[in-house]
C-alpha cells in the first residue's frame, strides 16, 4: 500500500490534571520536604532541605529510597551506621514518615494564590479537573477535605498508592482520564511543579505545563521569595525554566494563575493537528 490514513484529533482540550503540593496548595512545596529532613534526622543522618527536595514528585516511599541513594547522603549514612542503607531502612523511614506527614499536612494546605481564579476559568471552558500526587491515599483523604474547605474540589484524585507505580510512569494520569471519561490523551493538559510531574504527563501523551515559581524548583514560600532581590529571583527562575524545558515541558510559567492564558494556544495547536 502506498498511502496510509492518519487520524488526527482537532478538537479542543477537555480536561486539566493538576498536581497538589506546590501547584494548587502548599506554596514552595514545604510539607513533604520538612518531614523527609525529620525522618532522616531520627536515623542519625542529617540531610539538607535541598537534598530532601531532589526526588520530589515521586511516591513518598520511592522518594525516601532515592534520597538514600544520593551520594553525599549515602556516605553520611555509611559513616553513621557502618553500612549502606537497606530496603528495611527505607521501609522503616516510610513508616516514620506517614504519621509525621499526616500530623503537619493541614498546616500547609492553603491554596496557592490564583488557584481559585484558574479553576473558575477551567470550569468556564468546560474542562474537567483531575489531579495526581505522590502522597498516599490516607494523606489525600485529609488534603482533599482541606482543599474542599478552601473551595477547591477536583472531579478526580488519583494518588501514587492507587496505581502500580507513581511518577514518572503515566498511570495516575491515565487513571484520571478514565475516571473523567476523557479521551484522546492529547485533549488533556497536565500541570505540575516537579520534573517527574512533567515526565508523567509526557509519558501519558498529554500536554504538559511546568510551574517554576510556586513549587519545589524554587523551594521557597511567598514570604521568602519576597525577600529575594530581583536579580536573584530571575536567576533562580531561569534555572527552573531551563530544567523544565529540558525535561520536555511544552510550557513553563510561574504558577497556576498563568495556566489559563496558555489554553487558547494549546487549542490552536490542536486545531492545526499538532500533538503533544
Ligand atoms: Mg508538587
């Protein structure tokens, strides 16, 4: 056969999938970072908050394992314990992590400014709203209730413990698509503040938007950002922007409030037959 038929989706976006910490709530993505530091401290192995942030976005147990594999942390562990960390250590730290995280989650549940306005825009466009997270189901039960009290109620929430594997694998995004009843995947845009967020969306065949300022990349809350001089802030944003672009993000903006302005562009690209 000399010719093949290409089927192309030319319709508009139908859904947006949002990350939680650092995207819609917990400006600076602090809640998990401080608990990872605490969990390692309890094992006699101090880690910096920057080290705690490196694997952000992953399932929290995977995250604990990945911290233990950072070379500097592995060396400190060896010096303290006389042996490298084992899977039993990872499991023990995860068991410590769960109650510590549950105890402080509500303290970091305030919505990122601009979230409610962005949600209104998504709703006006008729988009369904899904969500994914590295938090466990137990943690999400609490966070979903906190979000609802603040006016945010997504149509679907899928966490790392609901699927065979969390980010960067695409299953949480695909489970959202199924629960929302939305297809094809190019009719969905995934928004998040970490590199695994972007990989997750790309692996699911979706458009992806990276948030450089409000989440884990800067790792600072609003008050801390306000104290930076503009050259330092610009330099930090440039690094975050580059890292997200290099991971493959279709767009990188400061925060969720900047996402509505991108949607017409994505719709125009879809109408031209472009795919993510
Ligand atoms: Mg996040």
